[in-house]
């Protein structure tokens, strides 16, 4: 799978790096111009968030296109590898790129604080970080991200089983039907439609340890694991039997 990951990275490195360069330049320009022209900090914040959101969506879509390209690639399909390794490579690449976007955002925040002459120790005064809660949130975020990506991969694979010009709509219907099914089952079985984030609650905005009360909802996550397992089996079956080169 690591070899596949390297191959996908080499194919996407130009787009990914150029996107990050544009993002960094745009955010730097926005921060400097906002300070020089004395823009409202809320306006700068909103524009920055929109920039990061647009980049995250672009790179996520690129990951989906990478998977679509791979299942149509004659040379890729002829390799003696299990289809799940290809799925795993795309998921891992997408996660690494998403983590990189978050890392850039964190560095941007730290530089902005320094640029504005703020004292970070004063900003963090009275705030305590519950390490276990943060780890749980990160783990659940990664799981939720991977789940949505795998559902999209399954929808893409289903789409490639058909050759009509309306095949894309079959994939779209499959995606929304699958997500709706997961939400409905979680609501029926566990009285929850929020999936993995069911256990998050906010109580106090001034204390990290008390503001985030988070328990991993095992029921919904186990259900999602079953659905993801079924989707991975479906992807494997369709790629081996139904999807033509």
C-alpha cells in the first residue's frame, strides 16, 4: 500500500504543493492588508476561514478524483494488488493532506498572534487542556472523515459499473441513500443522528477540560464500522467483477 501511496503522491504533488503555496500567499496577504487598512478582525477571520475551507474542499475532491482515476487506469488495475490497498492508499493520502491543512492553519494562528503583538500566555491563562479529550476528538474526526470518503469511493465504484450518461446520478443517489441509511439506523438504534460526535457537549467556554465533555459513542461507531466494512466488500467485489477497464 505504501508503494501505491507514493505513486498517488507523485501524481498529485504539483496540485497539492501549488494549492498550499497559493493558500499561504493568500493568507499572508489577507493578514497584512487587513492590518494596514485596519479591517475588522472578524472580517479577516471570516475570509481566512473561507480560504481554508475552499482549499480543504478542493483537496478532498482531488482525493476522490484520484480514486476515480485509479479504477479507470489500465496499468493500475493490472497490478497484482488487492483493491483495498488502493482504497487505503487514497484514504491515507487524503488524511495526510487534511492534516497538513490543519497544521498550516495552526501555524497561521500562532504567527497572527505574534504579528498582532498579542501575548499567547495571557490568551491561554486559565485554560487547561484535557489531553485525553483532545485525542478522542481527533480520533473521531479522522474516523468521520474516512467514513465519508469511503462512502464516496463506493458511490464512485457503483457509478463506474454503468456506462450510460446518467450513471453519475446513480452514484449521487447511492451516496445520499447510504448516508441517510446510516443516520436513520443510528437514530432508531441509538436515538442519535449525530454519529460519532454524539458525545460532545459544551459547558464552559473558559476551560478546555470542562467545556468539552466527550465520550466516544461506541454504538454508532460500531454501526458505522459495519457499514464501512460492507462498503469495502462492495468496492472489492465490483472492482473484481463488474467495473470494466
